[in-house]
C-alpha cells in the first residue's frame, strides 16, 4: 500500500474517532419504505462520488457500498439523490433490519472523503396472537378457558379480550369462565396492542365461538289458569304440563291449564326439553280464584265502586220520579189558574151586560162562555184528572151581582132581556 492509501485510511479513522453522532431512524414492519437521509450540502454541491455502507456496533464497515452513484439499486436498497442530498431508501423494512447501522460518505472534487454521522434503524413489529379454547360448547354451570398466546413484538405487547365486540374487563393471556351461563355465549377474540400498534394497527386473533346450552322452565298461576313457559338454547322442542305424572297439556314454548280444587290437590309439574337437555319445576301455592282472599285493598275498592254505582242509579231514579211529580203538580196548578182567570173574566162580562147593552160585550161573553165549555173544563179533567167540575153543561150558574151593578127597576126594565143560563 502506498503512502497516499495509508494517509487516506488514517484520515477516515480520525473523522470517526472525533465524536461523530449516531442518529436513529424508525419504521414499522409492513411499511412500504423507510428513508435515511444524507445531507452533504455543507461540504459540496457537486460530489465526485456517493456511497452508503453498513457498520457494526463498533461502527466498523462490514458491508461497504450497499448502493452508490454507480449502482443505485441493490435488492430492497435504493439510492435517491437531490441537490445537497443522497438518501438511502429501504423497501418493506423487516424486523431483521432493526438495529442495523448505515452511513454515507461523500468524495469532493479535491479528493477528500467526508464521512457523515451513522444512523441506526429500528423496526417495530407485532405478531398476530393465537387464540385457543378448552371447548366450543358447554352446558350451563360448566367451566371454559380461553388462552391467547402472547405474540412476539417490539415494543412488548399487551392483551385485550372481547366477546361479541364488547371489551371484557380482564387482564392476562388467559380468560377463565367459571359456571358458564347463557350470557357467556358469543364470539371471543383477543387483541394484541403496543405503544406503536394501536387501533387499526393492532393485531387481532382468529375468532372462537362458545355455545352455552341451557333450559329454564317456569310455572306460574293467575286467576283460574296455570301457565308453563320454557326458554333455552337450543330452542325448546316441547313444553308439557303433567298431573300426577300424566301429560294433560302440551305446547311448543308455553302450555296453559285451567285449575280448580281437584287439580290443585294433585301434583302439577312443568316440563320442557330441547335437543341437549331438559328442565322441570312444580306449581307452588296452587289456589283457584274462588279460594283466594278477597279482603285486600283491591277487593275493598271494588266493593266500594259497585256500591257507588248502585247508589248513583238509585239517586237517578228518585230524581226522575221527583221531577215527574213536580211537573204534574205545576201543570195542574197552571190549568186551575187559567180556569179561575176565565171565570173571573166571565163574571166581569156578566156585570157589563147588566150595565151596558152593546154588541161587543155580548160577543166577548159568548166567546168566553164557549172557551169555558170546550177548553178549560177538558184541561182540568184530562191533565189534572180531577173529579167533575162543579160547573156542568146542564147547570145554571148564578153569580152574585156586584153592588155597583145594581140599578133601579126602571133602568132594568129598559135593558134588553137575556138569559142567565150559561149553557143551552
């Protein structure tokens, strides 16, 4: 090796030894690319040569010339240049690229080699968790355990559990369900997350479905009927009501039977079954409606309500009778008053006939006399239903002459003669 080569090596080593700072660059596994930039604008604008090398932890070159201005592509590595810049582009960074150290060097026009600060690449990654279950089906009351294998990742991930998309408040890689119920049925998943992999970047396991088989039978009675109802998974196939072990009623989801003293004295059972299991229960406190206590608040209110209705009807009838009586009395009173008025008028006309002799008075007297005969007498007889009026068609009505009607005998002789007979 010549003197010039020795000086060149010494010069490069002196640059590295004098405190060159390492810059970190990060990426995530699965990214399209990662770019490490080399800014040489402080040295030259037109370099004679550009080269990227890979170093070890001691920053000694282990892979010189990954890319350079002569070979700008090398597998996943590419060299992109711009005025004052020379960037190393790594396509689809992998977890194996993490902690690799790269450095660019520039040769100026005067032949000097400039070594820029090295850059360490960190690639974050996260594997998909694997979910296992001790069983995919279970009967109500059994125990089921789910296990989520902790995936490899940088940073270290943590696990979150979900059932039908709803987060389960539990921690750790195992989910244990003791005494399973119908609410534990559903689709289970576990999700791995870390500081750099959250939300859509998190990794979710494949799904595991759990079916919990159960059957619930209920037997209730109301009034004169007892109803057997079933609920379960799978769907109930039949519902039966048994009396002393004998089937007396059958249905799909429900069955109803009318109860009485004889039935209540027997053993009534509600029985239901599906493809996997069955359930049964007995009817408690069987009592027909007639035997149920009726002295409670509800019954008292009902009695009061019935009494109120009866009293209201009675009052209404009494009011109608009173109104009828009052109407009859008032009608009779009016009819009698009108009759008295006609009689009074007739009396006055009689007086006028005795003192005056003109056609108008005689006409009025005949009109009143006719009215008395045809109208007032009938109203009293029909509307009031009173005994026969003391004034009849065959009787002669004699009124006492008023004192002011008394005249001398001569005056009376001079007046025309008329009959005091009311009716012919």
